[in-house]
């Protein structure tokens, strides 16, 4: 992630303007880091997560992504 993108994201979070599009952008950035198991392996204490839990989390993220993709912008 670029420094300017990280700063923009931080400002959105601090000003309560973080929206579904920002969330989707972040989940896609994490997905580009590699498989869910690899990403979770980078987080301390997450070694106890089972493969079944990882598959369920991946499925949930796909469902959330699809739901966000079909949303129309608010007026």
C-alpha cells in the first residue's frame, strides 16, 4: 500500500467516512497478499485457526464482496 493511500484511509477512519467501497478496497488488498492461511499466519496467535475456519472466512468474504458489488450508491 502506498503511503498516501494509507494516510487517506486513516483520515477516512478518523473522520467516520470509511464506507463499503473502502472496506472492499482493503479486503482486496489483503487478498493480493496471498492465501487467507498465509495472511493469518502473519498475525501472532492466529496459528490456532483451523483449515475449516479459514475456508469459512474466505467464503464469507466472497459473499460480502458480492453484496457490496451489487449495491447502488446512496443519494
